[in-house]
């Protein structure tokens, strides 16, 4: 379980990653940082494209950074959206991709310029096929 200090440090990494965002179209920068099971931090930013649908979100970019370095399991995620006052959580596509490489109890925090949300991946992506459905068996 990630400590408050680890989540604070991860959020700082996410904020740093957001500074590298390529977001000339939306002008909305996003940074994500994942704590790998190997102890390393993998970060990513959103990378937009003039063909809008090809835009990659910061969260999926961070997952790809980790997997490309051989890390396939992450225990915590922080997301920074410095251009918003309110917290902005991961989009549905990113929740699906994150759930491939993270357990339901993995810590997630996200925030803009104001207060942060602390939640688990399972609360953001409940009853996903890889997570435990046994409590729902009748
Ligand atoms: N974006 C992310 O990077 N992650 C999210 O979870 C939400 C949206 C990016 C995509 C696009 O570059 C910009 O934010 C505006 O939607």
C-alpha cells in the first residue's frame, strides 16, 4: 500500500510530467506517474495530434513507458491536471488499460490546482473482468 509520502512524491512526478505535455489543440496539460512493482516511477504526458483521434492520454503514455521497460505491474498512480482547478480523473479508455496492469486496491490520486481526490482503481473501474467478481456469484 502506497504511503501518503509516496503519493505526494508520485503527484510531484505527475506534475513534472504535465510540463512536457504536447497539447496545442486543447491547451489542457495532463501528467501521470505510475509506481512500478520494481520500485521505479514511470511517467507520461498527453500527446495530441492534428488528427484529434490519435491523441494519447498521459495515463496510457505512462503505462506504455513502464511496459516498454519491462514493468507490467503498478501499485499506484498519480495524475496532475495543472490547467484545471478541479480534479480530473482518468478517461474510460485509460481506466480499462490501467486495469490490465494494476490491482483493484491500487491507490490513485488526481488533482488540478486545488484539492486532490484519493481513490482506488477498483472504485474507478468496478467489476472489471480481471477483478474479483466472486462476491456477485449467486
Ligand atoms: N487527457 C488525458 O491525457 N487524460 C485524461 O484522463 C483525460 C484527457 C487529455 C487528452 C487531451 O489531450 C486533453 O486531455 C483534453 O481532453
